[in-house]
């Protein structure tokens, strides 16, 4: 082995270890995670997934109070099951995805609530409006991954997501559910 090949190998190994450390430190959520919004239209629940979202969770079971999380969702990725309705909810009266393409959640506090239970409080921003949200989260292992499951209710009108012509058939309350893997 020559000194040049040793240096090249050491450089490649160093680069690989650095990339692995960056990936581990970033703690990105797994692409198999799910995020859905359930609303009631004409007294029938409609569950609609968001197909494009990303984020990270920094969680140590030995120190849950130090946990941090952030999530970013592409509002135009909500799939109601119909191209016409999908286009409608991207419009100005609903998500206004052209001007507000992303919704975000950033945690501000996490409290342990018993074995495998956390309460996270954070700021949810949709359509340019930010409000605090508190959610109870169940934490468990799924093989090598940690899973975070929870749900919370929100008023779509509080975020300016509203079209008065739909008020007679569409309830204001929306349940947001998540199954995040990391």
C-alpha cells in the first residue's frame, strides 16, 4: 500500500464517518411516517393524508424534557381523493398554497407524562397564522426505529382556512393525526 492510497482511504473513511455523524445528529423522520387531517363533511368523516412533509426529532428517553421537534408540511400535498377538491383546498380561501406553501410545527416544551407518554407544546403555523398547540404523544419502539404517535384538534377558521359557502356542510374542527418514525 502506498502512502497516497492510504491517505485516499483515510480521507474516504473520514468523509463517510462525518456524513454518518451529520445524518445521526439531524435525526430526520423516516419517509414511512404518516400525517393526516380528518374533517367532517355532511356528517361524514373524511381522512386526508399529506404526502409531502419532513422534519426532525431530537429525543433521548433518559431526558425527555430536552426533546425538540420540528415538522414542515407542504400544504399542497393534502390529498382529499379528488383532483378537483385537491385543487380547491390549495386555493386562496383554504390553504392559499401559492402564498403559504408550507405549514410548520416547532416544539417549545416537552414534559414526560408517564412511561412512553409525552406532552409536547409548540407553535403551529398555517397560512401565516401561528398559535400554540399541545399534544399528548405515545412513544414506542418499532424495531430499530422509535415511533411517535399522537393527535390534536384545531379550528381551521382560527388559521383563516375558510370559505363561508362551505360552512353548512363542513365542520370547523379538524383532527390532525401523526405517526412519525425515526
